[in-house]
């Protein structure tokens, strides 16, 4: 039970020594004094350790900005808000003002965990059939590549809501936004992720003059070493810094967003922006081998299916089977399939449809689903249907004791959906817009860009929030915060978070190893077991012999995780992308 987390004290000395060695090699320029940072190859095997706080993000400058806020006396929420605004500048393909997401907040002093839903909403003019053609068939370009697919952004209200309610009160919003303003105005070097991702997105971004003017060099891709200046975005950030959420949801910026969406064929109005609301929700909770899990509830499917799959896996001795063994991968893939089948039938916006969260996350339901797993052979997708969680649904409240933690914590996942969103910038604002509404089911049975099958519970409706897979998650051990983790990756987010957790708990990996280890993914349909490189050919052959349709490729996750260790926190940033950084102080 929770072996890695249980043996943490024994690990601490080794980890501390390793972190010191990494420091001795020299931290990257700009690492806050006392911060410890390791990158790339070292990050595959060693987490960073720090005593007073830790941030792990997909972009190093944003991590350092957050650490600086912590050092100045800000709490985890203050730092998370600063990182959120910074990533909108430094990681523009995913960090954003024009998208939405979910933030989990753990308040140590109150022993309270809150799930903040700032997911995008469909505009009031949205209609159920708006992504269909005259024959009633889905037209993917409508949801992925036009103004119709752009949801009303939630990020700015979400970050400001978190700061107002749960910030320390010691650091003003404008001071959290100031570093992002400077980076947008002064420009940033095109390196790491920007150098990798911008050239790939140039063809989409150059179609619109407003996007081309910022993200291309006169229509040509930027090269490594060029600078990305986002002067309009700096002005928009300054408006938010001085006016709060009104600086984005009302006035010039709202007008520009609505106009740009309409120009691209959508129906968003200034009123839609003014009406946007953040929702606080009760986290989804569960247990796994004695640990407690708190994760994001609907309209994300992440927390529900993370708990559901863990409940099934708890019935097997994965440690005895071993990491990377065909047996362990087979069982995990077979547990993933029914969860994704349920996702297609049961999940949606909880403000519109009743989602049977208690049933889906109950141990009894998992037992029933696990009983259907054949240890010797893979079940074809056609043999799996959504189950019936309703008998396991109950109004009885489940209580988990969360007594204390060493600190407040945030797990935040936010997105524009595609890399650089819909590829359109709201004119004169520098704000890249999302295409999140592709996460709706265009009609029952239609698939979205991630190949996820959608049902009626996730149909388009005015004001509705499209179903997500984002899985910002806390793990508690004996009532104390033990891990904070999450990942991008569309439909693969859930299985990415799952495997990181299982790697620590069942396979005794340290956090860096758990994040870096090769991953796999099955989402029921398409009926394909996707594996990263790094699993042995023997294992793949055994999986194929069991009937799995194995394909090798990227699972596109990128985990940023933190774990409690004696005397401090271990951090790990996924080495699959360049420029990621875990650092603390
Ligand atoms: N746009 C991906 C997700 O929310 O799951």
C-alpha cells in the first residue's frame, strides 16, 4: 500500500544529495536565489528538492516568476495566478487569456479543497446542430477552424476569482500580472517549446493578419533566436491589471473579441463575455491503496475516470506484475476502456445533465467492471458498452479526513484546446482564441479531435460547458497533502495522470522517474493501444498476442508534478518537451 509514499523518509537523503549535485552543475540563468533547477536528461531520473515551496510548469520563465512570488510571501494561489498570466505570454500555444480551464485549490489552514471551474461556455446563440451540415453530418472544420468553435473564455475570471478568494491578500493583482506584461512588451527569445511549436503552427496562424503579425515573420516561420514581441497582449494585460476582470470582459477587449469571433463566423456577443461566470464545485474524491484522491469534477471527466480506473486497478497487485510488463499494461488498458465507454454515455455539463458521479466512482461499480476484465485477452471495443452506474449512485456523503498539510496547493490545468487554439487573435488585443467547443459532441456518436466519442449528455447548448478530460489532482496520505499533479494531452490526460500516480504508488519510482517513464493509452474507441517508445519489443509482442492493436507514437502528455518528501517538496517537470522546469526555494 502506497509503498513509495510510505518510504519517502528513506528516499529523502538520496534525493537531497542528488539535488545538491544538480545545483553544483549550475542552475539556468534567472533561477531564483536558492532555487534548484535541473533540466532534460537529469530530469528523467531526479526530482528537484526544495524546503519552502515548489512550482513545476511547462515553461521555465513562468516557473521562476511563480517561485519569486512565493519568496515574496505570496501563497500558492498568488503564485499560480502569476504563473497563469505568465504562461499566456511565454507558452502561447496553451497558456492563455482566451481559453479556459480548471483550478484545484487546497487550503492547508482550513483543510479545505476547492475545485474552480473556469471552463469556456457556448455563447447564447449556440445551437445543438451548429456543427452539422444540411444532411445532419458533423463538419469538423466548423468546430475546429471557425468562429463557431470559439467558447466564451474563462481564464481571466478564473485566475482573478482564485486570487480574490484564496490569495494571501499580500500581493496585489497588478503585481502578479506585471512580470507577464514585461515579457509581452519586451519580447522573449524564441527557443525551447516556442522554437519547436511556432513553425509547426505557422500555416494556420498566417491565415489571419492579426495572428500573422504577431506569430510569424511576415508570413514565414520564426527561427530559433528570433524574438516574439506581443505588444497588444501587454496592453490587454495592463488593462486587466488596472481594471480587474472588467478590463477583459467589458469595454474595448470584449468588443474586439466578439467582433473577431463574429468575423470568423461565430455568434459570440459582448453580452456573452459580460455574462461569463466562474463556478466553484465539490471535488471528485476517491481512494487508492490507502491514499485519498481529490480531482476535478464534471464538466471535466478527468477526476471521475481517474478514480474509476484506480478503483478497478486496486484489485490487482500491479507491483508484483512489474512496471512495463505486458500483464500490467494489459490490465491497465482493460480498465481504461470501460471508463472511456462510460465517458461517452454519462458525462457532460453537470448544470445541464445529471452525471452519476457517485456511481461511477464507487468501489462496487469498479468491482463489477473489473470482473469483466479477462486477464488473458484484450476485449475488442465492440464488446464493451457503457455500464450502469445508477444502482451504485447514492446520496450518502463520503467523508475523508484531511487533517493537515505542509502548505496550500494549487493544481491548475487550462487550455486553448488545439496548439495556439483556433489560430485567431482578437484584433488589437493579442489574445489568441480557443476552439474549445470542439469538445462538445456535434451529434450523438460523433467524435471530437481527440477521437473521443460524444453522447447526448455532451451536446451543444447555449451557455453549456463542453466536456473536458483535464485532471488537476491532489493526493493525500494520512490526511496530508502528498502529491499535486496534472497534464495536458486531450483525451490522454486522464491516463497520463493515472500512470504517473501508479508509477509512484505501485512501481516505487521517484517522482522524476514516474513522470519520465514511457506511457500508454487506451480510450475504448478507436480500438488501439497507443504506446510510447521505450517499452520493450517483447512486451509489445505479448500485448499483440493478447489481442491488443498496438500502435507506437506520442501520448502527448506533459506532467508537472510535486510530491511531499521529508523536510520539503520534490518537483518534476516532464522532460518530453524542451524548456519545462520544476524549481523551488
Ligand atoms: N480540450 C481538451 C480537454 O478539455 O479535455
